[in-house]
C-alpha cells in the first residue's frame, strides 16, 4: 500500500488502511506491545534507514495486525536492525513473538485438550 495519497493537489500521509483495520477490530501488534507491555521500541520506524532524502525520513509503515483474541498472546514486537538488512531492502523486518502456551490454548476447541 502507498504511504501517501493526493487530494486537491496535496500529498497526505495515508493512515486510512490502518484506521480501517483497527475499526474492523484488528489490533496493531506494535501499539499493543507499547501500550500493554511497555515496549516503546516496538514503535520504531521500519523504513527510512537508507536514503533519508529520497524516503522523506524515517517512518513506521510496515505493521503486523492480529485478531483481538490473539493480541493477549503477544510477548514482544521488535523492529530489525538496519545493519543486518544491509542493501537487501529499504524496509526493516518486524519480529512478532507470541506465547506458545497461550496460542495453543486458543486453538483448543472449547477448552478440550489434544495430545501432540
């Protein structure tokens, strides 16, 4: 998705997709990590680490959305290191870590236990 749109000859930052997903009930994993887990670095910019002039600065445009049921399983959100990405991309990876036991509990139908 583009990060800007034009209206009346003026370019605007496009926050519409983010707002639509959140209104639909999806949870921005980085916001959750910041607000519920006190992980401020989860909101770090995901782009703009390369050519700052061409990219217009550092922005957090790459996001992970989860269902409200999955959000409480989040244990961490981390933006990758620019030095590890190098010239592979002008975007940094976002690492989402979930609590495996909580995810398993969500996957059990009506609280039944399955052996694996």
